[in-house]
C-alpha cells in the first residue's frame, strides 16, 4: 500500500456485472467467485499493494467469530480487496467502512455486496484511499478494526489507525506470522521489539490463531497469523517522546541502554543519568523494558 496522495471520504459505486451462482448460502466468496471477479477486473495481484485475497469461507467465518463483534459495532476494514472479509463482516456489525487503495477494487466492492447480500448493502461505505494517509473517515466513528492487512505495511497502518481513531476499542488483524509474533511479544522475549512496545502503548495484544497459506489467492510464501488487541489507556507520558526512545533503544539492541541511548540523550553519561533518574539499570537492554518503563524514561529531564 504505497503512498498515493488520495484522501479519505470519496464514496464509490460501480456498474453491476453478475457473478456466477454464489457458492455459499450466506453470500461469501469462494474460489470460483474470486476467479470470476478477478477476470472481470483483469486483475493481476501485485506485491507492491500486498494483494493476497482470502477465498475460504470457513476462514472468513472464523475471523468474524474471533473478532467478537457486537451488533452496534462500526467496523473499519483496510484492504477489502475483492470483498471476501467484507461480506463476512456486514451481517455481524451495524456498519462497515472499507478503505481500499486500488481504484478498481474500491469501485467494484459496492456492486459485489449488492449482488451477493443486497439486504446488507446499505451498511457498507467504501473509501478509496491510502490507509497510511487517511486523516478522517465518513459516517460514524469506527469501534473495531478487522482487516487482512497488506503485509508490507501492516505495522505502520495499524499504529496510524490506532493513533488517529481513539474510538477503536478492539482490533483483529491478519498479518504475516512473524509480525504477529512481534506485535504480541511480551518484554524479555526474543520477538519483543519496536512493534511490540508501540502496540502496547495502545492496548494489550495477543495471538489469536494461525491461518494457512492455501486460503489466499495468490498463495503467499509466508505463514499468517491473527493478532487481537484490546485497547487500554496509554501510560502517563508523551507518545512521540516515548516512541523516540523506543526507536533509539532498539536501533542498537545488542548494546546496553547506556550505549544505545547515547545519541538520544546526547552522550553516554547523559543517557546513564536519565536511566538512573527513571530507576532503570543503565546496563539493561531495551528488550527488558515495558512501554511504561520507556514512557517514564522519556519523561526524565534532559
């Protein structure tokens, strides 16, 4: 999902081209319907946009169940693609706002929903935009993020939306398995790093299951995983200042914090003074600190 400069708030519609007979009684897309849609659009999925489309109805149902949506939830979906997950989300929520960067896919999605679930078409709003550049959204504020995120920008998109939309109380995202492990990693674990700490600023993340490669088209060359995040209040402190310390600490993660934070603080001695003021051993490495520790360190006087 590269930067496109598009702005949020542009509704989309499309001429309806009938699909083959739905393979699922609930309107979900199966492999044959996915192929039909791709052929209609002359679609060749690109790695640049991270386009790997779900085509397994059972996986969609599982994701929707795991999201634990309420009937009054407004769901934000990023990268709806051909509409597989969108069709699963619509019956479970009051509304779905789908943000799609590809203009062909954004234009086709309302027609797909109108064909397969005409009773739910009024719940869908499509925004043609780059999720990394979205600054506002039409309609009611979303309360839940449920998305098969483009793997190449999954963490930046997740963090951007959590910062932009305090109304998001829960998130369930499908990402590369390695990224899922990092997002949910606790302090002190091998996978703990920048994504772990920054996600923890917004909420408590946990692994919510694995997803096999064969449920995607085209089939990716990496495994996938679900990450659930429940929002909580951030620790006391300034987010930007805290994230700056996090970036510095993990930029040299093999070194103790006295050395790793020398550039951030101005010198090794200044870093040590600030670490001691925060009650942190200067020889500790960044992967041992919680987000609250980083926030406390960022708040120390230079």
